[in-house]
């Protein structure tokens, strides 16, 4: 299970916890097997803890230099509007050939039982819509191509 190294009064001990059941632990100390009684019952964690970095959503109004949902490219041709988080497409407000402006609502993405408006961070003509209503998308998936 777990291995530890201890130094007690200058002596080194290699301890490996083999098994823990109720309040009895089977441990191996420098190759010798021992059964150790623990004063209290240990609660083993059955579900691993998921550690994610803290994310702070931006509530600022979009500015032309703040591209939050597009893929950075050096070309002045087609740009991709990407999904900012995983979810399901609920509604699409634009169609191929529409001219969109910065801040215009493009679609609604449902994520964690909340509806999120996906707005345009750029101006241009919709070249292609890569999703349909009801589609599941992951973070970073292409939603709309703008030229």
C-alpha cells in the first residue's frame, strides 16, 4: 500500500503498510511482518479527490483585444469560435452567411444545468456552423467558423 522511511535514534526503518482492516494494520518493518492495533477505526477514502485549479469566470464586457473563445491565429482569414466549457447546445441564433458583430449572442450552451450565452469576440461572416441543437461539446471544440 504505502511505504515510509523512518530514522529513530540514528536507526533507519523501512515500513510498508500491507493491509488495513477495521483497527488492525499489517505492516512490514525492515522485512519483518507485524500486526498492529490502531486505537481508532480508520476511514479509508473510497472516492478519489479531484483537484482542479481555481477558475474565475470573466464578467467583463468583451473588448476587441480580449479574445476569450477564439483560437489565436496570425492569419486574417477564418477564425474559430471554440466552446469555453463542456456542455450541450440548446439553441443557435445565427446561420451560415450571417454577419456578426462583437458581443452578439451566437448560441446557448447548457453546462452543469446552467444556460450560458456564447457571444462573439470578433466581427465577420459566419462561414460554417460546426454544431447542431442537442449536440454535446467538450471544452475547446469548434462551434462556429467566422471569416
